[in-house]
C-alpha cells in the first residue's frame, strides 16, 4: 500500500515579512486622497459574472 505524503501548509502571503514602517503625517495627507479615489473608482465598477460560472452562484 502506498503511503500518503504529509500535507504541508502553504505560506500565508498576507503575513508581513518586515515590521510596518511608520508613516509621517505629511505622507498621510498625500495618501488619503489617492486611496479615497482608488476606493471610489473600485466601487463604481459593476461586478460582472459569467452566466455559466458555477463558482459565483
């Protein structure tokens, strides 16, 4: 009988490799309108699903 290989957990891609770097207040002032615009644009795009796509039922 063939023995199963042990399952290895996949590395979590969302775990930061380095500690976060503090962001200065002046950088937040620049980032906020950009992130806001990006989120607004993302929300304005309608979700499109294929008629035969069973994964999104």
